[in-house]
C-alpha cells in the first residue's frame, strides 16, 4: 500500500495553524481533532495519531522556544 500526502500543516504547539497546504479536501475536521486530542492534552510525546481514514505524523521543533 502506498502512502499519500493529503495535507501538510505547520502548527504552533499551542494549537494555532501557522501554515497549511491541502492537496485534496479532507473529510470532517481531522486537523482540529489532532489539535484538541494531542496538542492541547499535551500528548505530544506520541508521534502518530489516527482519525478515521487519516493518519497523522509529526515532529516537534523547539529551537524557537
């Protein structure tokens, strides 16, 4: 199975969307769910989040803290 990149988003760790590029329309609000479920609950030590048909992966960059 091949992976496809549907959306690329740059987020502030507080949940603000700094930049976003959608390659196709996402169903529902999976980015908002990621922000609420992972970032705002401080579960950022995890690196994968699955929501419906989407799988999110991320890396934290703290050099600007």
